[in-house]
């Protein structure tokens, strides 16, 4: 099988392993990038998604627009936030950037 792979790459079996070592190196680079970059981002995104799904009345949040607010109501896909005294706004749940649970 290894000989067939080498012949498909146009190299002979004598000292022509440059293509195979290149493939191994590229595979190793992908594995390193996965563990350094991709995996932590996926974990962080899942954590934020679970925090957003679990928001409840009284939680402090930061919106993607930069507003700090307090949740005063939760509907399906929408949170009602209070940004000032007697100022309530409905916000799409996906626009929540960070959740600060009440102490």
C-alpha cells in the first residue's frame, strides 16, 4: 500500500519520501492547530451558549452592543432587559455577549 501511495505521487521507492513526509508534517500541523486554536474556541462557545440558555430574571448581562443591563423577563428566544429606571427593552437572546450571574 505504501509503495502504491509513492507511485501515485510519482516517486520511486528509493529516497523519494519527500511527499510522504510533507503529508505527515501537514497532518501534524493540523493536529497542533486543532488543539491550540480550534478546540478552545469550541469549548468557549459551548460554555457561552449554555450560559445564555440558562439566563434568568435578575442576572446581569453585557449585550453585543456594549450595554450592561439586568434581565427582568425571559421569553422564548427573547430576553426583556432593564437598562435604566423604567426603561425596558426586548433583546434577542443571541445578542447577549456575557452573563454575570447574580451574587
